[in-house]
């Protein structure tokens, strides 16, 4: 007869050998070192751009990454501001980018909701055309757009002329459509039974639940127009209407050679151009995973 007090295989204690502990710890240390090296490689260009913009005397050698405290000043920012008026260029970039974000979000919400929740003839064909537009390069449409907006509409040197080609973003339409498809159908059916119109359903039910999608679209819509150079360069000839990316390009090609430290002045303008994008990502990074869908379907 077997001993009832004898330990079974199911209850036998798991013994961790010292070799396994050492191996696991070594893997953890190596993974952290790899992450630190990756973060350093990613952040070093931003650090070098900031340090280079603060140097009064240029130093392009590796030692320039660790400058002397006496060589640091805001002289480059003042110099480029006097050349291209950073404040005015930032205002132009803000109006251009803000207009694109508003148009992209509004039209994307309407089109995405219609393609996800409304039933009409040709909906599949319309969505296929939306996907097809994504593979067409903007450069192919630039000449007809320029003729239409500048010659036919007379919108050269205007904010509207800069905004119109980017007013509808097919990527935003796709994002909103996919998000609305994930929402429970029961919510929309209950609202329709209660007599709510499609616009009321969109404003009171769909939009409050799609805040993560709106944050994603805002971030995606911000980066493109904020850094856009070619189209604003084509439609704006007056310096007072040019966004910051165009003003910096004009400064590099015309005025920078006469500056005391052209390298530092260009880096100063690049820092000003990159600062709003970095700040926006830091503010919105925690909003991507937030969602209220579960709370809306309880009860």
C-alpha cells in the first residue's frame, strides 16, 4: 500500500537553480541595456540640435556635443527671429495646421460615421475609392490643384489656399470608420427607436465614445501640415504669409550665409519648428489607450 503522506508529482516544489536565476537576471540586464542604447540613439539628434542652437561659436567636431558653458547663449534665436520673424511664421503655421486639423476631424467624423453605420447604395464602392486615394501620391495632383486653386479660385497667398488640398484626409476617414464599426450596434438601434436622428446619434453617442480616435487623428493631422513645405511654398509668395517650414527654407537658401553662426541659426529654427510637435505628443500620449466603450454598454 502506498504511503498517503508521500508527496505527489503535482505538489512537488519547483526548485529554481542558481544557474537559472543568473541567466534570467542577465537577460533582464541585457534587455535594459539595449533599450537604453536605443533611446540614446533616438534622442541624441534632438540633444545635438538643441545644443547646436545655443552655441555662439560653431563647433561641428564631436566635442561640440559637450560645449563650454561660456559658449551657450540665445544669440542664434534672436538672429533668426530678426531675419524671418519667428512669431509671424509660427502664427501662419498654426493657422494652416489648425485649419487642416479642424477640417480633417469634422469631415472624417461625418464620412467615417456614414461609411460605418449608414446603409446606402454604393457604400462599398465609396469606401474602395477612399482606399484608392491613399495610394495616389500628392505630387501627381499638385499641378491640377495649383491651377484650380491659384488660377481659377484666386486663392494664392491666402490661408484658405493652403488648407483646401488637405481638408479631407482619407486616413482619418478610415480611422473613424474602423472605430465606429467596433461600437455596439445595440446603442445605435436603441437611439433610433427613441426617435433620435442620425446627427443626434453622432453628436451625443458616437463622438463622446471616440475620443481616442479623435486624439489619433489630431496627432496624425498635425504632423503633416506643420512640416509641409512644397505646397505652401507654391501658393505663398509674400513672406508675411509663409509658414515656418517655408521661411526656414528661404532663410537657408538666401540669408544664412551672411549670419555669424549660420549653423546655429538653422538649428535654432529647427528647434522652434520641432518644439510644438514634441509638446503635442507628450500631452496626448496617455490618451491613446483610454476608452469609455465598456462603461457605455453596462446596465
